[in-house]
C-alpha cells in the first residue's frame, strides 16, 4: 500500500464536507483479502473469483508505483465478480487531478452500486518526489483533495479553490446512487486527525494490532463516534500446525522494526523490546526470523483456524469494520483456501 509515514505538520481546522448522509453506512465485522500486487496476471481473475466463492466480503487492490493501477484493477475485479466489495488501497492524492479521479470513482460506483470503497493517501514520499508530485504541505493537499473528492462524487459543486486543489464550481453529471466511502490510508496521528475532519474513515496498513487500531481511533477525534469505516490490513497464514503458520508470516514482518513503522509499534506493550531486538540484530531478516512467537501472533493474523479467527475478532472488537488478510507464503492463490478456514461462517 502506497502510504506515507507521519507528516511533520499541524493540520488546520476545516469542516467536513456535508456529504456524509449520502455515503453507505459501513458494515461491521467484514473480512476481506488483499490482491497481492505481484500476483502473476494470469492468476488475478482466478484469485478474486475464488475469494468470492470462499465467502470473503471484500477484495482490496494495491496501487504502488511501478506495479498495477488501482482504478484499472478495481474495475476488473468488480466486473469479474458479483457481490464482493472492492477497495482501492490507496490512490495517492498527488497522482491524479481530483476532478478526473472523482469521475473514475463515480463511474465505478454507478456501474457497481454499493461495492466500492476508495482509499486516498499521501503516497510514499520517495515515489512521489520521483514523479514530481510531492507537495510542500502534504497535509494541506490531502485535506483539500479529500474534501473536494467527496463533494464531487456526491454530485455537489467543487469547493472554493485551495492551495493545491482547483475545482471550484465543477459538477459531475453522472453520479452514483450509492456514494462510495472515501477513507484515508495514513498512519501518523496528524494525518489521522485530518481523516477525522474530512473523510469517512481510515485504512490502516499492516501490521494493525488491536492496540494500534484503538490508538488510531483516538486520533480521529469526535468522528470516531460516528461509525467511521475502519479497514485494517494484516499479514495472514492459517495452518493446523501453528508454528508453520507463524513461520509463513515472519517474512512479511521484516520491515516493522524500521522507524517509519513507529506509529504501528508505539501502542504495543513490547514496543521498546522490539526496537532493542531490531537494533541488536544484523538485518531485518534476522529480526523477523528470531522474533518471539508472541510478537508474531500480535502483529499478524496467523495460527490455527481458531487462533486466526480470534485474531480477526480482536481487531473487530478494537473498532475495525473490515479486516483484510494479506496472504503470506509463496502460493497466494492456494493460501486463499486456508485463510477461508478462519472466516466467521466457517466456525
């Protein structure tokens, strides 16, 4: 997921656009699966169709620079399935003119009513600088962009021109009956506070332990009381052999000891121990391979079907409306069947 670390800027006050009443009310207790960005193209449609057959509620597509486009993937998944909700995680605010992004999302939502969730983020700073789209004030951009996007997709005129976003008076003539939620894929507390002001919720990248979910909800401020959409990603593996499942997710946890993941780690009771463990090791691979099993359990959805189901339930209890499983291991298509053993209806 192309999301940036915390942005060192204080947000300014801005009222949320008055379109919340048009947005579908988020459902509680959903379980989705991520469409891996590097899945061979010939496996994409079998993967999403199998996810639907197995009973997953959602498929989330990834838009990372150099891989596949989020809108194109979402359109294909929507057209190739019948009832899955499809999430885009994420569309960087600096990558597309907001009016044309609104047209794309409105079209998808018209053609596939009630089946779309749009994730917006800063984008990774290195990527966005590489393409010349990293703003001087990322918080200002994402605030202006999100406010305008929600208004436009709902059929309202574009707001007054801002520092970065210029769409005053623009009106879309083709708008959906069910306006898709627009959520922010951001991890820093200041950016999450902006989400509470102008978005319909949050997308939390992996690892999203319950304590991190709880802390992020606090950052939303008063909006946390309004049933926001809270989508969380986590590396996942299910196996009758718990140790085999834990071993499969370890590689996905190699990066969590790095500084940009501090927001995910800070709320955890073993945060300082984790940092010390990373500092003592030679590299990220050694860090993940030697991490205590309890930490792996906390930072992923892994174990036996019952253990994985408990981990999903814990994230829902912490406030997640959707738990999205990122299949770990070399064969992601085959992993779908094992992950489905943890779905609530399989209990």
